[in-house]
């Protein structure tokens, strides 16, 4: 199986006024587009860019190794250069065997029972959106596409007539006379070549269609609106909500196939947050209206929220949710110590799930300088690299991905913490609790029976992960040498249940139900802490703070 790095693409998005079209520059390293199917997928990708409802795309010939950039006049037709505010990097890859190896199975005597080809064809589209002036990573993720066909279940193309291509039993020949086996294998491939190519043609066409996701993602990231459900009578909604309409359409550059997300506002005392109810796809649009269809398995939840007349709303851009949940503006800047744009990509995707965290990119300085100087010379912008680097200052923590875990260094103090690689999301959230001196808050008791607390609702400033273990401590204060020190007395533990929102979740108490009740009933301060390996729990148990 060979892994083909099909092409690096850098999108540079120009964010103009809300109702204007934007310009997107696409930088392509054509020297890496050598395979037939790479070219086919890239051709469809370019077509998707040209037909995108909102954006003008400008294509550049880019050399990754030398960082040279040349405007592609052929592909750009009548387009002209524009200034930039966002950089969107995309790395599409495909996996397949151009000439697949023949696979054999045999019985206990070593006689061939079956022969087949593994027809795996997969496409992974990695993307990263970066703010031009600040270098903050606005969004990062991957779009996966794999091809399957009813004619070859489990990606297998059966070779039912294998015997006629071999001078003997193929399984036995493979170990006794490999030269004769290879001759038979070549004859088999030539006989099945047409079928194999047809399957790959369909697979490439299928994967090429998935590239339309990238323009949709960029369009959505520029949409700051919060939308409302319209023309829906809550009293007539049944057990499942399948279709609905919202108050946004062509005027907002919404297209068929775009994703929209249904949220509700929830409150626990003074804590306000949001809860994701469902995702929906756009089925059709008019000037100021869109028809939506909620994806399966989320329709009951959506229907219940509507019939109960909860405070619900819709967004295309999930970054809007972060802004809603982070109205006090508290955020922390981090960067990753790495040598290339897509190094540690999985780690960056996990980091983007955490609220209050801003990730600053550092591996794109050469391309950044090119466009800064280019547009400054052409009078599109009036700032230079020094201005931009000033906006990129203020990194508080540098992360480094290591074989045995994640190393975090506080830039100001030099303090170093490490977290294991298991369960990235929860480990990272816990790491930042420690690094930024934050705590999980106990919001309310949600389950109590007599003198036992069975469940509590808790708030995590960086986000919970379902299933993670939480410890409960009573905080006792002691005076030592004129100083007030905190001592942490372990009360019990529990597990995070299904999340209410990213930051709010019920914690089912599994140990110490009576002790937690007694401390709560006596108005003692209770501290909740997650299980982790950064050293914070050990510090708490030893009384350090």
C-alpha cells in the first residue's frame, strides 16, 4: 500500500464586509501532483473552487521546499489579486495500491481456497485556517472519504477463476516457486485490470466530490450570524424533528449541502453555557430562507427541545459558540514547537476543542512574509511583518509533542509540566487547569437520597470528556507560621456522564457518597479535580497550592 501525498494547498481568505464576495488565493505544489487519480481529484477540487457561491479563488503555483510562489494565469482566467486576512492550508492525501497484490487464503493442507484483491481507496483532506495578522489557528480538522461498492463487499474484488492463471496451486507456488507464482499473478492482474481500473475510477470520482467540503467550511467560518428557526409550530412537532427552516439564505452565501448546528442556551445558577442538540444539512435556499434536514439519531433530541419551547438557535460557524460562551474575553495563548504545518495535527485538533485556548501557528512564516510584502507593495495593506509579529506576541505556553507525552512550558516562568498521550482531550484540559491555576466548579447537587449525594453538576473551564474520573476533596485551612495553607482531604470520586455542554456535565459519584454529603451539608468547601499525571493531584494531596 502506498501513501500518496497528493498536494499541499494554501488558501488565503480575504474577509470583506459581511455581504460582499471574498477573495481566496490557492497555492498548489504541482510538482507533487503526479498520479493519474491525484490529477483527477485536483481537477474536481479546482472546479469546486470556481463554482463556490461566495468566494473568488486565486490559484498560485507554490513550491513547498523552496517557498516560491507564482501566480497561475491559466487557472485564474480573469481574476485579480486582493489583500488577505486568513490563510487556509489544506493537505489532501490518498491511499491505494495502483497495482494491488493478489491475496490468497488456504485450507489446513495448504491448498488455495480463494483469491481476491483488496480494493482500498481512501482520501483524507487535512485543513487549517489561520488568521493572517495574528497567526491564530481559527479552525483545523480533516475530511475523510472512503469508497465502497456493493459489488465488492469489505473492499474485496473476488477472483473466482484464479486456477486458470497459474501452473499449479498459487498458495503453494508462492512458497515453493515464486518466479512461476509471479508469472501467474501478472496474468491474473492483466485479466482483471479493466475491473480494477473501473473501481478506482469510481472511487476517485467519489473522493473528488468530498473536496467541495472545503469551500463550504471557509464560507461557514466567515459567517458570524446567529440564526432563528422560522415557520415552525411547536405544537405540531412530533417525536422527531426532521425538517425545519431558518432565517438565512442566498444573501448569507448559504449553499445546498452546508452544515448548520442547532444549539440551546442552558443555565445553572449564574453559569450560562450552550448545548449542541443536532446538526442539519441545507437542502435548499432562497434569498433569506433555507430549508434544513436534521441528520438521523438527533431528531428526537431536537423535537423535545422545540416542544418544550427551550431557548434554541442555529449557527454555521462553531467559533460563534466559543464567543457566546466566552463573553468575558478570558483566553490563553499557546503555540506548538514543530517544524511543519501539519506536524502534530491530531494534537492541534484536540486543542481546538478546548474553549478559552488560542493556538498561534509558527510554521508558515515564509509564505506569510511573501504575501505581506506583495500586498504592501501593491498598496493593498499598510502594515509589514514587524506589525504582524507584534500582534503574534503574548504566547503563554509552548507545547511539545514527545514520544511519551506532551511537554508544556510556561514562557514567563519556565515551569514545565507533562501529560500522558492517552485520552488527548481530557489530558490537555487537565494540563491547562494546572498551568493556568483554574479549578472545576461544583454547580449544584443533581442526585441525593437521604444522607448520600449520588450525582452533582460540575463546570470545567476547558471542557469535560465523558467517562473521565473526578476526585472530590474537602478543603481545610490551617495557619502555619503566620500563613494560611490549604489542606485537601479526599472525600470520594466519580465519573463524568453524558455531557450537558462541553464545559458542563453531571458527575456520578461512585465512592464517598456519605462523606461528600456531610461536607456539603456542613457548608465545607469542596474541590473537584480530574485524574491526571501532571503532578497537580499529588500537590493537592500533599497540601501544596
